[in-house]
């Protein structure tokens, strides 16, 4: 595929920044991507011309109602579901606390919930909180060599007391993509509700909630070119059956029964544009993926094509980065083995240098990478890296280049020699 990264970069004003004379290299995408001009314009347009609350008789309110509906439809194309299955929230963590609190209203002491060691705290904390109500929480182990979920352990923890299984689609700590379809199927066989955290995955591949068959799945638009909002997919009948946390007067049906108070309208307007942006990438590169796109049409087709194109661009750069990193003395890369599904997020440590020292060395050269545990705290702990400052995390986004990765490798090699 001939991917035009320069055309992509031109759409992101932040690419113009310089740090200490170096062009900024935004390899911090797993914490949130940069935003294209069209998304920024959409937020400004909403606040300038349509800013209002909902359900009024006048223009700005009617436009806000329309915008919310249009964004639900855009996310329906993003997830592969109906607009009635799309609810908005502040961010994924808040969404999941509200979800766990609602589900917990129908749980009793002795009921069990499964979480995993590879998950972000967002899909652990809201369930761990239920321990104080007598709910038993089980942690699924991770194969520490391969950084993948121990599927046997997952299976062995499902029993007739299990009510919920919560796990991520991809690890924001080390990039592993899990076989969530198989995990959902195993959980459903045991009559267990599934909650998938797709926050990290959402930038790295198309989501098809109907194919996964999960009951709930959430993601955050700021990880894929949008503003800071969270979005929840719920199977309609599952949300209808839930006693959500809400005021009495609020609509008691999907998707509104999950949404409390006034939403972040400008953020939601921007998130719809982020999806249009992904669809525009699909329009450009869709012809490369005819086989994978069979059966898809309209914006859904373009969204799926866009995600496939971005991954097709990023994966070879990721493979090059890992290969070269592994050659540097004292560097240890953490993540799934070659050939195992993964995102373009790569984490590593360096001998005798803390992750913060590495991140600072790169930052001085205009290279933005994360260090620490990124709230993949349990994983970092079981990997034995907590005391030494966690990991250095480099994440590719569609505006990153091979040149930026080579610049990063050069700086890491220099540092290794110091
Ligand atoms: C895998 C994963 N889950 C959850 C979150 C939390 O998302 P939010 O900040 O929207 O609550 C993150 C953020 O980094 C993440 O990477």
C-alpha cells in the first residue's frame, strides 16, 4: 500500500511544533493522539454557532439534538451496531464505574467477577471496588514471558457463581491484542456478562461488536483523533435490563438511560468528525482491502477500511522498531512474541537507566514517549518493574514516520553507550 504520510501530517497542525530545534515527534499516541484541523474546526463551529442544551424549541437546541443523533450514528458505524446502542460519557473510567455500579445493584455477596492482570486500572478498579460489598474478584494471570493472557487460567475461573468478566481488547502497557472473541464466547457459555475495554485497541483496528458478541464495550475518542470523551456500546437488551445510575426523571431506555446530566456537546461534535476523518482515510485506501471489506457499505465500510489502512502502514514500522531495539545492548522489549496480534505500541526497559531518564533524554531531542505504568499498574507490578519506574512506551500513530522511529533508535543507541 502506498501510504502518503506527508498528506496525513499536513492535516495535524501540531506537527509544526519544534522542541529545542527538533521537529516534535509525537510517539505518545497511546496516551491520546494529536487532533486534525477538521476536528478542531468542528469543536469551534459547535461552540461558535450551535452551543446549547437539548430538547428546546429553538435553532441551537434543535441543532444540538441533531448533532447528538448524528454522532450516535457515526459511532454505530464505528462499532458496527445500531445508534440505540451508543451512549456517551465523560471518559472510559467514569463510564465503567457507572456500569459496574449499575450491574452491582443486582449482584449479591458471594457472586464472582473476573478481571485480568493485563488490564488498565479502568477495567479493574470499578470491579475491585465491589469487594467491599462481598463480591469476590478473581485475577486472570498473564504469561510473563509472552505478555499474553493465560487463557486456561481465564477458563478455569469461570464457574456458576461468575457474573461478570472484564478484559481489554488490547493492552495499553505492552500492545498485546487478546482473543476477545474467544473470551466472550467462553464467558457466554458460562452465562457471564462481558465488558470489553477497547480504549487502546480502538486506534489500531476495526471494531465489530456484533462479531465479538460482547455485552458491553467502551472506548475514548481522544485516543483516535477526537476530544476527551468516552463512548459506550451496550447490547440494547442488556442496557434495557440494567438498573442504571440515574435521576428519576431521566429517560429509562437505551441509549439515554446511561447518560447523566448535560453531556460534553463540543467534545461529542468533535468525536463525530474524528470518525469522518477515519472514514476519509478509508475512502482513500479502501480499494487496497476489497477482500476484507466484502459485505460492508457506506460509512461503515470506510471506517473499517480506514482502520485497516492505518494498521497496514504502522505494522512494518513497528516490526522494524522492535527488531532494531532488540539489537541495542541492555534493551529489553516487553510484549507478545513475533507473529502474535499486537498494536503498534512498543514498551521496553534499558539497563542502568530508569524509564524516566530515557523519556527525558528523548524529550530533550523533541521525541515524546511515555514512561511509568500508564495505569497498566498490575501488569507492570507482576513484571517486577514497579520499583524500577516501569516501562518506556513508544506508540505509533498515522502521522508518525519511519524517520522519526530511526531518530528515536539513534537516540536510544547513544544513551545506551553513556
Ligand atoms: C486500555 C485503556 N483502558 C482505559 C483507559 C482509560 O481511559 P479514560 O482516560 O478515557 O478513562 C486507557 C487510557 O489510557 C487505556 O489505555
